């Protein structure tokens, strides 16, 4: 490989990594961070999939709430910590997968 091909390869790699990093994720570090990041994630979800993603969030929230209750945890803050922890760093597609649903299909 010559220098030109090597530079082109690295430029394409950096661009690809940059594009992957642009997908918004949930920040579960606090209630405010969660709410703000949830809004950013939902803005990127196609209109046709919004209800499905919201339902996935609700399913995970309900599941974690029931798990916490079965462990004897009834504090709202402690339950929220469990919910935020499982969703932290997740994209909309990750949330769908956690809820047992298929990913969002990109339109062609």
C-alpha cells in the first residue's frame, strides 16, 4: 500500500467512528440527565417507530420496578437508580432489543 491509500483508509475509519458516535444514548447518571437524553434519543426515532420505542421504555421500567419490589426495594429513588442503570448508554435500538423487539429498520 502506498501512503495515499493508507491516509484514505485512516480517514474513512475516523469518519465511520464519528458517525457511530453521533447516535444519541441514554444518560442514566441522574433524573435530569435521563430526561434530557431521553428527549434527544426520541428526536432521532422515526415517527413510525416512536410508539414502539416508548412502549419498550415502559416495559423495561415496569420490569425493573417489579424486580425492585420483589427485592424489597420500595424507595422511588432506589427504583429509579435501577431503571437508569439498565438504560444508561443505550440507544433506541438497544432499548428495543432489551424489550425483546426488533430494531428500527432504516428506510431506503
